[in-house]
């Protein structure tokens, strides 16, 4: 161990773990952006949440816009990986998307901010949705789901159906007469959702 000028033992300085710091910053940024959006988010608060020097945020991610894009890409990747659209099965897709959004409210909020604050899609987003529309079109050609509605419209309708309760107005939720997020209410809505998707997508 090295010593100081007066002969005392000098403690070793552990090198900074840049990967761990990046993860902390990304997690903190996800929380901040989901609460305040891009415009309302503050770099100081993100750094404070992460327990890191805000200078590192600029070093690793450039600026707030680039950090927002990085957080979005990270969550979109997790969303797409967790919600497959195998063989154009829109009912299974609806079930998986509902379950994922319920378990990951931060992603749902980020998606809402994304729509409000960023009008232009990234190339990765566009490609992902294109692949899903192609999968739906293939299922239509194979006769597994209805083909009288364009694939892109059918996919968009089903995707929005999965948000129907989770993003419903508070006044509508109140009509249920119980906790709108209680396990019983969510099970009931999930069953209704899948029945509706089956009905909407069934071959004519």
C-alpha cells in the first residue's frame, strides 16, 4: 500500500465503474422522463436520483435529448422483446402487451410522453412496426385472421384496444364502482379485452 508524506498508509482509490454509473443514470433518467417528460425533466434531478456527478451524464450521453432517445430505445427494445407477434397472432399479442404495460407503468408513461413530445419516429421504431404489420399481413393471407381490413389498421386497432382500460379517463374508471386497478377488475377487463380482440380479428 502506498504511504502519504508523513508515512501513514494511503488508501487505494477504486476506479470508477463506468458501466454501473451509466446504468444508474439510465434508471434515474427513466424515472425522471416518465414523471416529467422531455421538456420538464431536469439534468440536476437525474444526477441526484442516480447519486452521480451530472458532468458524467454529458460525458456518457451528450445532452438531455440524446439521453431521452437512449432511454426510449432501451424501453422500446424491452417492450418488443417481451411482446412477440408470432404468426400474426393478435390475440396473444394483446394479452402480452396488456400484461407488460400493467407490470411496467413507467414504459406506458414514457410512450405517452413520446407521442406528445416527439413527432418523428426513429428508424428502429419504424422498422419494428413495419415488421409487425408484415406479420399481420402474412396471417391475413394465410386465412388465420380477417383480411377485409388493411393489416396496418387492424394492428393499430388491436394495439389501442390493449390500452383501453389502463389509459381510460378517471371518470370512466370511477363508474366501475371499485378500485380500477384491483386484481378482480383487471382480470375481468383482460378477459373482455381478449374476447373483443378475438371477435374483431376472426376471419369473416
